[in-house]
C-alpha cells in the first residue's frame, strides 16, 4: 500500500492512496503488509493453515476451502495447506512456539514465502509467530482486507477499504524492527525531540486516517440524500453470503450487466436499479456480501453502504443452495443482519443456483432451517423463474400500498411528476383546473399528494 504525506487543504477531497507516495521510511512497512495490488504479478507463494480452536464447531473442511478461496482471490498462489485443531490457544503465539517452528519448517520446505493463518492474531501474536516461524505472517483479517482492496472500484469503496486497512496496520507499526524505534531529534517540523521513527509513522497514519474520514463523510452525506430521494419507493436489498450469486440475480432481475465473476467480494458498492416496469416505485439494491467472522473494522467502514440493508422495506436473502454449507451461510447472514439492526425487516429467502443442486430439494428440511419463512428456489439462468421472482418481489414491496383518489392542479408540476413517477395510475379524469387520479401508492406518497405544505412540493 502506498501512502501520501502531502498536506491536504480541508476544502479539497483526500487523494486516494495510489495517487502519492511516502518517504523511504514506509517501504519496509509496505513490504511486510503488502496488499494484493502491490504484490508480484505471480503472487506470493503461500502456505495456508486452517486453525480450529477448542470451542469451534465449524466444519474444518469448509473452513479450509473458504480461506483457500480468499487467498486465491487476493492474487496469491497456494503451495501447501494443512489443518490444525488446537486444544488451547497460546496467548503469546496463538499456536504455541514449538508448533509455530515446525509449521515454519514445513512451509519453507514447500517453497512458501508467506504463512497464512485462518485466525485473528493480535499485533504481538503476529510478531512472535513471525519470529518463531521465520516467515511473514498474514492472518484472516489481512487476507479479507486485501481481497476488498483488490476489488474496490469506486472512490467510496477505495476510501472505505483504505480506512479499514490503515486501522488494521496502525497497531502493528512496532513490528517493523528495532531500527524503527531508535530515538532521533531532527530539524524543525521534521520530528519532535526524541521521537522514534515508528511514532512518526503512526502520526502520519493518523493524519491520513483523518483526511480519509472527512472525505468519506462527504460521500456518506451524498448517499443519505440519494436514499432520502428513494424513501417513497418500495426498497428491496439483495443480501447474503459472499459468492451466493446476488449480482447474477440482480443482472437477471433488472437487465443490467454488473460484474458478477465467481470470486469472493466481487461487489463492494451498493448498486440500485428500478425493479418495477412502471413508475420506478420499487427499487432493488445489490450489497456487499457477508462472510464468517466479518472484521468489525470493515463493518464500521462500510456503514454507509450497509445502510441500504437496515433501511430496506424488504430483504431478499440469497443463499447458494448448491453449497453443502448453505445452512452455515444462513446462520452467518442472520447474525450479520442482526448486527446491522435489520433483524425485524421482512424477508424472502431465495435459494439460488438450483441448477447446480444434486437431486430434488428437501422442502421439509428447508422449512425447518428457515423457520417457516417464505422462500423460493431458482437458478438466475432460468428466465421464467426470474420473472416469477420479480413479480413476487414487486408484490411484496407494494404490500403496504393503498388505493386513493387525488386531485392535482395542472400548475402543480411537482405533484404531477410525483404521480407519474411513484404511483400506479388506475384511472384519470381531466377537469377544468386539474386531473382527478385514482391510483395506488405507498402511504407516504399519498400523504405528500394530499397535503398542501410547501416542503412537499419539492
């Protein structure tokens, strides 16, 4: 990752990380924690270890497959893999010094230049583990951050990911080596008296974080404005485990061509499109995928993007029914929705990738797993099934709509526009001074059409 030390005026937007570079002090920091797009073209040679703790009940095979997929998604090569079941976690190295040394030897024999652990390591554990294993360490959170950074496309996503990455790196500065902590004075405005190099780097990182948070705040405000404009619509959010096929389903439902490659976290930005064929009164949004043990700092950085979920009127929870671990993905998705404050939002479960499922579905098992909630099963490649899903989603999103008769004067252009954009007009009768509409719309739209307050004319 590259950073910039150029001063930024408060009236200017913060530049992205790759628009500038830091002094030589940061180069070792970059090499130790290089993100995906700063890696060699062939990628690092990684020895991947799936760690099952003493109280974990997850399927070890599923855990290993998931971390392998993430490592490949960040652009690295897997030269070796293994699973470890630990009876207790060592507070110093997580694995234990003897286990770490043996693991390092096996990784070096396999030709690895990096050790990847499917575990969350503290800064001190990472330093101690690197010393014991003799190889750079990349933990689960770092892998997920690298994948996010490799897939960030928009300015908002790039800023959100860089904030999360810097927050992750900030407490790990002191792992760069003793030379980083030698005290030194300096010229005015260069260093304070006795300020160590790691303290200088931490101060610069804090400044960079402040700039990025200000820039993200401006973008978040524009997102809030856009969501307020859609407040009169039925709002549906596509949510689910990463790689469940949400974007493919979004493309099939709306006729768009969003990137839907088969890799984790391909979608980071919330993308909204009209779902209804008349009036645009129902809007559907594709959102960032969830994953087991999603880092808290990513939840915080993507708060504005995930607001689409909490503010939706209906959740379409997409599950890859062809994945043997779909019930675990369901549990993870439900946990994340609860963390987002969306536990009470009505939902329809969409069991996707039916064409890949071996044999018929066991409806009794599905009803039991979903707690009797409404669901449907389909493949996003089945045009007829997608059309039926579209009609059902629109019907559910419009379930609170009611019938009304509204008179709109000809000169009231704002209300006339609102009728044609947000209502389903069942009948209209032109009068001398306006039009009498019989229509269906949400209670909020009807309230705006039947009030004479000035703010509702906007």
